[in-house]
């Protein structure tokens, strides 16, 4: 890992290495290393500047700490271009292991239900980028839909859409509602999904047509959704998704890569 010391303008910033720790399990780094090894064997490119283990580390550091490619490269003794290549290659490898929507729902049985919600990935966008501005969150970003088990285990992350996209619109566009209806899977959501129909259940919103004791029903609904809410906060434990500096087209791949890491953490 590195820090930056500002020097006179003629010299530019000076990067100085310092000891640091990466707060991810050692087993996870090994697992990512084996995925990289398999890809190298597939490409018939076993010899690289960094070993598979050493390639996994800068990618995980970039996802966890949101350090620039220049900082990552300096910390691991490679050029900025090489760091960019290694990190992007590793993210693509991880993303390729993320399940699709129908694959994620296949293991659910009778009596199971899922929790669906949307989360905003903040981005560095200017105010003129209207499609990326979320009125709900008052910031620019990308909308990602998440499906989770009641215990908080992530099942599926959608591709990213502009932050202005309403959660219900995004859920329909990603075919979440129809997929759950086909398998008769109950879906618990918040009020943003009212009007979805099918198997989607939302809290009552103080309208004229509502059952007696609707407040207790809403409390029970919230209690069932509460454990799954952890899933929506987990991706943002990676600082890269707290304020993404990359292209908006790249965010979907990064989210899929982080889903693979979360799946490995749960299975481990």
C-alpha cells in the first residue's frame, strides 16, 4: 500500500510505500488465486510478472480500499499499466462466476421467499448528467437491484442502470417480478415497489382500502425484511462502491465481481 507526498510542481507527487494490512480472509485470496490460475491455463499464459497470488492481492486491495492504479502498482512493484491490466483481468474473472437471475432462483423451494431492494452506487458525475441523478438520494449514481434470502445471503445482483431509474421500473426491466411469479416465489419489498402485483408484497401505505390492524401487518413485514437488509449494505463495505471513479459501464462488472466474493465468504 502507498501514501502520496506532495512535492514541487516540477516533480509531481512522490509515492512512498508503507506497511499495511488487507482485511480479507487468507482463504479468499487463495480462492481468487486459483480462479486466476485457471484463466491463465485457459489462455496458455502461465508466466506473468506477478504470481497468481500476487495478482489477486492488488485486485482485492483496489476493491476494498479504492486505491488508484498508480498507487496499487507502486505498492506491488509494477507499472500503472500493469496494475490496471491485472486488476481489470481479475475483476472480469470474478464477474464471470456470478450467477444469472434464473440460476440464482433455482435452489429455492416451497415456502421460501426472497427480499428485493435497490441500492445506489454513488459516482463522480457532474450535475448535467441528468439520467444519473437520483432525486431520492440527492446524488449521482447507478441503481442496482439486489435479491437476498431472508437470512441476508445475497442471491443475485442486477446490472447497473442510471440512478434516476425508479426501483419498480428497474425490477421490471431486469425481469425480477416475472421470474419470481413463474416460480411462485413470494417477494418482500418496500413501498417503492407498490403496484408491482404478481407475488410482490409491500407494506400498506395509509390508503382507504386496507385491512384492520394494518400497522401490525407492516411491523411483521418489516421484521421479516430486516435480516435481508444487511445484504444491501455489504457491497458498500468495499470502498470502491462508496464513490466509484470508473466508467458507469464498468460498475456492473465490478458489482458482479463483488457478488462472487460475497458468495465465497458465505460458503466459506
